[in-house]
């Protein structure tokens, strides 16, 4: 079983329902990025104009700062440091 793992020194700014903004840590699981919301986690999905959508319709991610977060197309994903180093050399 793969668990949600916090990305050290990470931060994301969420825009919630009714225009409330919240700063949270970023987590990864199976190469995907997640943010905590309402006692659980929501997955960060494709970017739309000025934000990233999530698996919850009223949560948008305005900014992401996380070591290992990379864009795959328009969807942010997580790559461990070992894979990033290998790609940089190739």
C-alpha cells in the first residue's frame, strides 16, 4: 500500500469556496500531487488559466512550491530526486 507522503518544505496556496485562501503542505502518492482538504486529500489536476483544478470542484490551487513537482503536459506530478538527476544527465 502506498501512503500519502509529505514533501518537505512544500507549500501550496488554495482558493476555497467563497474566496477563502489557505496555505497548506503538498503530498505525493504514486507520482501524483495532493493537498489536504476537509480531513482528507484532493488530487491536483490540470492547469486552467491562473490556477490548477483539483478532484474537488470548489478547491483550486493557485500556487505550488514543492521539491520534485514537475509539469507533465499541463498536470503537475511528482518525481523523486533520483529520477530528476538521471533525466538531467541523459
